[in-house]
């Protein structure tokens, strides 16, 4: 699969768009080249036989922790760091 | 205690270790950390003290709460002296990837402290007051700077310490740990900060432990494995020689030595970076300049606004990791990269589990080289910088505990002996580190 992979400027531009990341022309060029180099080095993963191997999403077995679903009072203001507030709301940019 | 802020300020002027220094003393309290100044890596929340995680996008962020580990220290009488500088979000091996202070190595100021907990390690080395450091590791960010600066760095088992209040980098890898001048200091701090937390569901349900009880001068009967792959190509000969000397010292104290093999050591690097970047790219999605940190005036629609804030607020390495991590999770590439990396991780964990059936702990160099010069780092391509993590990423991927202990110097630059143990076996590491240290 990785053999047919083609990393180019267009792909990096598309990734930047979905990641909401404004990049300069220079950054686009540079990251494209670096991405190629990095992924080329990471190709060695292909050599590891992982047939019938389960992926490890965690290094140890993680069990969910439960607690009583009870309301609790916090003594801090969740909007305290925001400059874009209007009353008790955060004001965001236009959606369209 | 009164002199601590003054002393910390003087150290900062010389070594650039802090992003923020406490501006007032706290009332003295009793507890296991009474009279101890604790520094906190800049990505761990401290109430009303700026926490920017080394990033412009979080500049000015003043957390309204303490991270669990910080709260635990305060409850034991500690005074939080300040926030130590780091690579942005932990993205780096040399603590140069930050728009804030770049700390300099206490043994040669033309060289790096290592990263990403560089400020913590340097401060630990030079502090002339009672001090312990809370640091954090994702792929080696405690061990690496500890080795380069010549201090003890203890990375606990994944899930030993709560991550509530940590500006997360990669959730399946992040571990909050300790740095100290000695194994005793690290053992004390770990005893304070570990344990269950109702706010972090990934903390392992194991009882609190007093690790200072493991400060016993004996390694009699301890079986130490030496992984061949950790002395392979790329490891400096002088570094390897010193580490072998330390291993022989432990043998002389009654431990037995045997060679072991961890065949997936090399490929762990690729697996680690794919996983770390994938998780980082989702974690960084929350930074959009609306609720905290960098908040430019609202202009244009949300896509334009968020893209602009992130383009300005993230520096190079963060952008690179968002791009790579997003790529690795995209439809069409996900199986070949993200899922494949998770499967390779299973292989890496199997390597360690197999080794720990034979031996109690593993011993290796922490870093393949001593601290490089800043001018050398500036010439390294990103992939070459990543390759410097070749010895620390595998144990971090497996979530096993590790401790880096100073074991001598090459040309005046410290070298670290890296001891690794099976999950939740921090006690063995502390005991071996202590026995080595006192002999």
C-alpha cells in the first residue's frame, strides 16, 4: 500500500486545510519535502509481520472508572481566560 | 525558603530554565515535601500561574485549577517555584522547538539540555536550594534531558500518575514523572504524586506505594538483562563503555548479567512517531483561539479564523506533527500507518514481556550520544532529530517504567545509565539506581 503512496504539495495542502492550519508557500514546500523523507524512513514498519496481531491502543490494559453521577460545584470560572465573551457566552466566528 | 525565588531568578538568568517564576511565597506547611521547592513542567496546570506548554497559542493562559500531581505536592507542603521551559507541547529532543526560553546545558552552555523537559533537568542539576522537578515524558522527555544534564529522571509506568491537568500530547503515551539530584529524591516525589484519581480514568487501580522504602543498598540476586540492540550502530563507543562500566559495577554488587534481545527496537521509532503524531494531531484540534491563550480579534468565518490562529500560534514542529498525524489517520492511509503502527507496538510490548520473563530489569545507555551543540542541532533534518530517540521510544511505547541515572562523563558531558523494568516495577528500578549511586 505504501508503495503507491504519492506525497505531493497538493496532498499537504489538503491536509493543512482539514487540519485548519494556515501555511505559507515556503512552509508548504518545506513540509512536503520533509514529509517525504520521514515517511520514507518509516517504511521499515512494512517489514514487520503483523498478520494476526491485534493493535495496542494502550500500553497497558485500561479499565473504565465509574463514579456516582452527581453534580458538583466548582469554584472556578470556565470563561475566566476568554476574551471573546458576551455575558455568559463565548462569542465565536461566523459559521458561514 | 525566602531566598528561593531570588536564587531561581539568578539561575534562570544564566540557564534560561523557567517560563514563569513564582512571584510570592506561600505559607509554610507541613508534610513530606515541607521546605521543598517543586518546579513544574510548563505543560502541567498550576492554579493562577501561567501554563503555556511552551507554545505561543497558550500564551497567557492562567489555569483556574491545579493538576492533580501539583495539588498532591502542595498538600504535602511543597512550594511551587515556577514553570520549567520545554519543547512546544513536548515536541522535541533538544528543547529548541519553542518560541520561549531555550535552556542551556549546565556542563557546557553551547550545548542542549535535551528535551523535552529540558528546563526541569537543567534546574535540577544546578538548583542550590531543596528542589524536586515534576516532568513529563511521551517518548523519552524525562530520560533524555536527565542523561544530558547529569541528574536522575524517573518515568513511571503508564497510568501510575494522574494526567488530570496535563496539556496532553499523546494520550496513550504521556506519563508525568520526576527528576531529582538523587534516586532518593525521585522516589520521594513519585510516592507523593502517584495514585488513583477520579478525574483520570486511565490511572491504574493500584494502591499508593511508599517508594522511599526501596532505597536499599542491595542488588543481590537481581537479574539484569543487557539488550544487544541498545549497543548497536549509532551508539557512541565512549558512551557504551561507560554504561558497561556501570553494569559491571552492579554485577560486582551481586547482580547477575545476561544478554537479551529486543528485536523490534529499531522499528519502534517509526511506530512511536506515527502514534505520537496521530494522537497529537487530534489533541491540538482544541486550540482555536477562542477560550484561552492567543485570541486575536474575530475576522472572517470560522475556517479562516481557526486556520489563521493555528498558523500563527503553532511553531514549526507542531505544524509538522499536525500534518503528519492527520495524514496517518486519513482514509486510505490509516491502515498502512496508524493501525500498522499500533500493531508494531504490540510486537514491541511482546519483546519486553518476553525479556522480563528472564530478567528483572534491563540496562542500556539512555541516549546514544552526549548532549550535542546547538549548531549541530540546527543542521539536523527532522528525521535525524527523531532518530536521536532510538533508545528511549521503545520503553515509552510499551509504557514500562524507566530511570536514567548519571554514570560518568565523556569530555565533561554526563552520560546516563538507563534502567527499565516491567509494568509497575518502579521499586526494583529505584533500588538498583540507589545501590549504584551509593557505591
